[in-house]
């Protein structure tokens, strides 16, 4: 659920070097990702950072003009997407441990 609306995705993950992970997302139906594809086409959607001070980092980026697009708590950890326009890239901030929980859920470790 994002913004109260259900969505579907096809997702593939590849663990690369150390903690670097590549996530390929194919939206199924209408979602944040399908809207991005309509506007920008295929390509890089976001860069994710695991942070231990999630709220502080969100506050700092918002103070610099970033706009929170979506936020949630997953596996007990906060994450959000921030639109950094006019800078361009969407930034995902996630509390440390959320991606490890995701990898465990997906059987990647």
C-alpha cells in the first residue's frame, strides 16, 4: 500500500559488490513507478541510502527543498522516497536494517 492505494510490482534483485544491490522494478497497473515511467521513460528511478538517523536526514533534505513522495514503516523500519527536484533524482532513505530484512525475506542471504 502506498498512499492508501494497493499496487503490484514485479521485482528482481541482484546483490553486487559488498552492500550494493540492484533492484529492477516493473510496475503492474497504476502506481508511483508506472507514473514515473509515463513521465520519464525507463531508467534510474531512485538511489537508496540506509541511515541510522532517518528522521534527521529526512528533515535535512526537506529543509533543502526535497518533497516526501511516500513514506511507510516496513518490518518495523521507516523508509521514504524524497523528490529532490530540481536536483532530479529520487532519494530513498531507509532505516538501517530494512534492506537486510528485505534481503532475508527474498532469500538473498
